[in-house]
């Protein structure tokens, strides 16, 4: 399983953490999403290729901003 880390802007609490993780886990091809609030990052585990646009749209819909690296 491939894992990548992305910066997420706008997170500040456990609700934010849950919202971002849930949004990403709903995407087919993502098997893991773990937010680190202190670093403002999310670690994403993939079982299949997922475009950055798809992930960004899901995170944006949850009210946050995924930063492509």
C-alpha cells in the first residue's frame, strides 16, 4: 500500500480531524486517512490510484483545503 502525506489548511479541532478523515475515506482507492492536527497534515493510504483533484474536491466539500505537494 502506498502512503502519501498532504498539508491541509483550516483544521483546528477533533471535529476538523474527523471531517477530513471521513471525506477521504469515502473515496474508492483510499484505505487509510490519518490527520495530524499539530502538523496540519493528513497521511493517506492508497489501494488504487486516486487523483489529487478528487481528494481536493472531497476535502474542500468538508470545508478545508488540501494542498498538493
